[in-house]
């Protein structure tokens, strides 16, 4: 177990065995942290130059920004808009409750783990409250803002072209969430109304950096937790015994980009999923089971038995449930990874789906 600490020596977060998880979202206090002063009805504090630089640098790396601050929501939002900063934030939690609860809501709305969130605040009491309630969240002082971009936890292993547009993807997702709330309780009806289209195809050279990034960033909907760099994926894609496929998703609101990856080993009789993962951004769209069903039927159509390797982690049990619901049953009961397979004779007809799957780049 590794432990993250702020420069005062206070423990601020714990992560799984090995290196600390790369930060996916930096949560900002606003008053006296993002800008120099306190926003009141008649005050106009100016953003700190160091904060603006850090905002831009982390955004280019695909690290999201959110706010957990005290004050009046409308006042703070107007001040962000006045300084052209509102568009940089994927979520604003401004009010008078505990900041740890605000951070927790941000994690839920962005659908990311608390261990991938960092929090910066000028007030030591607020940092202590967050660190106590959410020990996996790394906390930093406001006077550390300028140096954050240089810390290892804020430096993703790879930065793709998609990274700089990640916040726009999340902001679009908020519009979908708002539409769902106004749609009513008919969730399946809402999903059908999105007109989701998933495109599944062999990974191209241009896809490899994003595919590698997914293996590093995606933990919950992941069968093995194995990471691949672009060179490893390139070698697998070129191997006659392997296949590397990516899944893209779009709907009426826009393009989600590459959200899924499958690495398969093919033998004469079996198609073995060495890795299957799906971005947490689309977990609520029910597309993970659709991709798995597509790959399963693709294997059967090629005359191979569908097999999947599953290695349990602290957070990927949902993926095992997805495999089991798709008809994958354990072949072995001991050892790791767990080997599961589908009996091709027991594979029924395709079920109606709210996702239209197409091959290639149609």
C-alpha cells in the first residue's frame, strides 16, 4: 500500500499497491485559491496567474477540473463566466455543506474513483475535513498550485489528441444527464431516444495511443487490469494470432470517441479475450454488454468458442457480472486469471438492443 502526503507531512490519501493512481480530476476551492479574494456581490477578485497556467496545462493533459467551494452558486458561476473560466469546469459544487460531500458528488457525477481525485484549498481545516472523510483523495495547499503540473500524479503516461477535448465530452454528458432527468423514469425509453451507434473495428495506428491510455485509465469495467503501451498493442495487432479492436460511440448529442478496447488471442478452436474494457464515461449507457455480445457472436460466427480471461481487482467485479450475464461460465475454479467460456450451442438469438452496432468506420 502506498501513501500520498502533502508537503506538511499529513497523510492525504491511499492508493492500491504500486504507484499512486494518476489524477483524473482536480477539485478546486475558489475563494483565495483560484482567485485572489472572496466573491461577494460587490467584489471582483482576479484569478491567480499560476492557477490559470495550471488549469490550462492540466486540461491539455486530459485532467478534468471541478469546484467544491463555499458561497452562493449563482454568484460564483457568474464570476467564473466573467473571467471566461466556467467552460474549464466539468462540475460546480458551490454551497455551504461539507466539502468532502461535494467532492463525493463530483466523483459520482463524473463516474470516476475517489482515488483519482485531487483537492486544492487554501484552508487547512477544509483540507483536513476532506482528508479525514475521504482518505484516498489527495489534498494540496493553495500555495502549491503552481507546482502541481510538475508532480508525477498529474502526468499521465500518455497524452492523446483526445485528451485536450476530454472536458468537452464530460460537459456534453451533463447535457445528456439533464435530458434524462427531464425525460422521466423510463430509462430504457431515454436510452432508445439517444440513437446510440457503436462502431467496432480493428485498431489503426492512429488509435493505439488512445487504446493504450484506456488500459491505464479504465479500472472498473476491465477484465484484467493489464496495461499495454502503444508498441505492445502495435505488435499484437500485427500478430496473425491476435486481434486488437476498438469501439467508438456516438449519439444524437455528439461523439464519445473511442470508449472500448478488446485484445483477443485466436487459436484454431477458440477466441480468447485477454482484455476487454469499457470507459467508465459510458457505463450508464449499457454499452459494455452490447460490445461483449458483439464479440461473442463474432467468435461463434468464425467457428471458435468464445473464452474470456478475468483477473479480479479491487474495483472490477462489475465486469465479472457482465461476463456471467452474457453466458460466460467458469471453466476453471482455481488460479488466476479465471477462465470463462460460452457454449456456442447455448447462444440464443440476439436480444433487442438500444445500441446499433456497425463494423469498420461507417
